[in-house]
C-alpha cells in the first residue's frame, strides 16, 4: 500500500514544483514594472548609501524635504503601496520619515522596504489585476506597482538635484560597471 502512494508522490512532485515556480514568477506585465522599479530603486539605494551623513539634513530651501527625509519618505511610501498591492493592510506612509533620522537607520529602512516590495513585484499578472483601493481610489494592484515605481523615480529626481548642488555625481549619470 505504501509503495503505490510513494510512487504517486514521486510522480507528482515535478508537476507540483513546476506549478509553484510558475506561480512565483511574475508575468510579463508585472515583470516589466519590476525591471523599471529595480532600476530606479537601485539608483535611489546607491544615492542613499553614497551620500555622506553630513548631507542628510541638506535642503536647497526650507520648504522642502531634506535628503534624509526623502529617503524616509520613499521607504515609507514603498511599504504603503506594496502592502496594498499585496492585498495586505496599508502601512502608514509617513512612519519612517517621522521616526528615523540617522543615515544608517534610513538606509536600513529603504533596504527593508525594497525587500518587502520584492514580494509585490513577484506576483502573477492575474493577481495584479485584482482591484483594491489606494488614496481613496479604486485601482488594480498592477497600477499601484506602476505608481510606486513612478513615485520612486520622481523622488530620485530630487535626490539627483541635491547631489548635483553638492558637487556629487548621481548614480544614473555614471557609467555602469
């Protein structure tokens, strides 16, 4: 009795493994957004790690966020948008910006929020077509993933400006190694 059950389990294992692999891989729509998000987030992360802590308080004018506040804002926004894109309870967007002030804490928060978002950008296209709500608007999870990538890009533009004002070359302006 046990031998047939064992043979069935062994025969079914490759099919189950293949199905799990397919479910874990993003489809073409999510995969395309994932590539864009990873490129933008790579540049944000490099800027965050390379800019000296002494410039984390830098603001070109008093009415805008500092370099460090932008890093905290990006990290908090990623948690917020990716939680909704995963169908999980929304996380507060401003929690990191309000509570973390050192370069080390902000870089860590950015890294952790990006790792969290990796799950959102790994979902299947079918799951990403589910409707959800963000900022009071009904959207697909896919559109939220796009919004997250765009948002990171908008704020990377701020970081580029801050770096240029301080005679630093932003990551996206350097040759890739």
